[in-house]
C-alpha cells in the first residue's frame, strides 16, 4: 500500500505541466517522509531468550514510550498481525498492543488498544479451541484451548488505569499477547504428540531456515 501512495504524485509529475510538476514533487516528498516517521522493527523469532523471560514493568516516565507504541502498531500492521508484544521486537518490557478488528470487523470494530504493565486478575469460562499462529513462529498454526474470559488490570497509552474483562475472540488475542509478557508461547499449550508433529518446522525456525513475509530476526542471527 505505501507504494500506491508514492505512485500518485510521481504519475502527476510525468503527465502535468512544469508548474504542477513542482507540486507533485513536494507532495511525493511529504509522502516519502511520512512513511519514515515510524520504525518497523524486525520480529524476534523462536529461540531468542527474550521470548522465554518474564518482561519487566515499564517506567511511565520513559520518554521514548509514545514513539515505541506507534512503532509497534506500524510493525504489527506491516506483518499483518492483530497483536504484538514488546518481547517480540526484542524488548523485555510489559507492553503489548492489539488491533483485533480484522478478525471480526462487525463485533470487534475499534478494538485497538494499548496495554502497559498489565496484570492478570483471573481467567474463567469454558476453554474453547481456536487455531492460533504467532509472528515469532512463522508458518505454524495450531489449535489452542483458552478460557472464554480474562480480566486484566493495566494502564493505557495515556497512563490511565483500567480493570476490564475481555470475552470471546478479543479475550483470546489479549491472552495470547499477555502470555508473551510471561515468557510463554502458544506452542507450549500443545500436546507432546502435536509438538512432535511440528518439531521439524520448529527446528527450521531455530536454524533460521524458515520464511516470513515480514522482517524477522532469527536466533542464530542474534548470536552473531
């Protein structure tokens, strides 16, 4: 989509008078600058220690926090994700963002949220299955059972405190991302039999042989 934004002004440059060319150049430059207002982080892949560690609480006075939140949203969108936790970009802090609307545009419209220093109060309800994937584990999707509801206490991007219960699909997105802050991956919910079936794929990720259509940093690259 960014390519399309750049094509329009430069198309005008080719086909407009000289005076309009200058306007087209300025518009194209503004669009180019806008694309680089955000940093797109590479996703940290399975095997990186940060994915197995409990994340640390954030000091809200952290000056780079607002920019980091925006960068995480843009990184998530570029990877076509609906949630992203800070450990997935190599930062061991208690922060995750979600935008679950693509999963259910009718019932989850506007479900774009920021969770800072979240704390799980409880999970309840009948566990239900759903096929999950993870940007840090490319190419693998498996059925995972999770409780219907989760209640969290957390701060939003304005520093305001909330206590909220999430249900259904939104609960699942929140549960998945919260797990990242606890150093837990969705594959840990799988039975030994299911894990054995996907072990070769997991090994490929650990060796850096897997593919993803978004920037990703494999554990072997991190060690170099």
